[in-house]
């Protein structure tokens, strides 16, 4: 269905480009994390959807000449914030004009979570580095170590293997990396300077990266599908992805996973960013329809019922808990430079 959807969307995009007008159909580009919501939206609204990794979109737009901005094959980008701003930060570095108009307010939100193998959770909590609380700071401290070095760890578990995906490509992986960085630094208000030449932080981050044999495309999906012999012990993702999937899983799989909400809560906030000059076209997309589709697929949306597996608690903070787009670009650079 996803492949067919993309093919249909591309066909519609090409026809619109040739005709020179939208004909009422909004061409919506969605990050892969939002594929389910955008598929749902395409079934219920006049919208042509293309699904693409956030990093692929960002890389193609960061160097797109100003003269070609008006010829991109979509009218608006539905993505977790601040990815549209990340593109424009990168464009400014390249002396190019912004790609997007001001993004909408958050339409749907989801807290970032840790999915932990249930039998590993008490072992982590008993580890002095964790002190009874499993968060990214303690995960980084034990990543790559043999489970037998931790109180109650079993030889069959091998080494401690966390994962969150590729922050250069995955919209959510970058947000999880920011949450992990905040946990290590002790503040969500960190800056580019806090990342540069910070040997303790870079060693800690490198330890996480070296603990996983390769960077998975979607570690949570791999974890769930491969149970009980899954590669990963701990995965960072959104409640929107993990909550409904665990709730729908077979009982033997469901009991093997625990969902944790690290404090302070950090959220992925979905926004709609129209391409500059196409705000009038993007206005044809009803944000209530977008919100309903997001809610049906696991995102928390004000005024909409939660999907199965999505909780009302913890309460979401007023702000996402993420630094600005420029700092996240610097974070991508720091991540790409550490040994893996």
C-alpha cells in the first residue's frame, strides 16, 4: 500500500507540474514516521501524498537553487518540528533563501519514550550508573558492556545494545538523540558550544554508537518483529509509534516490552510547513482532518480520542523540550563525527 501510495502521488505530482496548477489537490510531502497518518489522510481528503525520509528531503532542499524553489513537487511538508527550520538553517549557511513559510502550530504531539526489554529493566535500575532510574545518561554509561557486569544480568543477553536510528535521516532519531544529549548534559537548553570539544560527551555518545553493530532504519520495528531474539535491548522512539504497536501485539510479544517515559518529557510535535509562495494552496488542507488522521495513528491531538495504546499521562509539557534548529544541525554534525 505504501509503495502504491507513493507511485500514485508521484503521478499526480507530475501531472500537476505539467499543467501548472494544483486543481484543488494539495501535494503533501510526509516524513516516514507519518506515513500511516498521511495514508489515512489521503483516504479522507483531497490530497496527494509522497512519503520520504526527513534527511533525504533536507539534503535535497538544503542546496536547491533559489530559482528552482517554485518548481519543487510538493506544496507543504508534514514533519516533526523543527525539521522545516533545519532545512532553512542549512539553506542560510549556503546563502540561499528560506524554503518554507512559517510552520503551523503543533497539530499532533507525542512524548519520546524508551522501549525496554522487560527482563532487562530491573537489571538496569539496579545498576549504580542508573540509580533506580532508566534514562539515556545511564544507558550511555552501560552501552556495550556485558550484561553479566550488571547486577542480575544474564550471559545469554550478550552486551547492552541501545538504538534510536540514524539522526541524519530519521526525523525522530534526531529528536531522541537530542533527548539523550540533554540527559547527559543535564539541561535541554544546551548550545553548539556545549557539543564542540566536549570530550566527555563525545566519548559517551561514541560508546552508544559503538554498542550497536549497525545503524538500523527503524529499530523499534526490528525489535518488535524479532522478539524474542531481537537485536536491541533498549530503543528510543515516540509513543505514537510504540504505544499502538505494543497494544496490538500478540500477548507473548507484548509482555516482553516495557514502555518508559524519561523525565523531563520531550515531545515530537508535528507541524505543517507550506513551501514559500504556496501558502494559498496549503490552506486547502484542513488541519482538523490532519489532526484526526494523526490521532487515529497514535499521536496525541487536542479534542481527539487517543488511539489504543496511547496514554493521557504523563501530561505533555507546554514546549517540546528541544533546542532550536541551529543547535540540532550542530548535533547532527557532532554525531556524524564520533567513532561508530
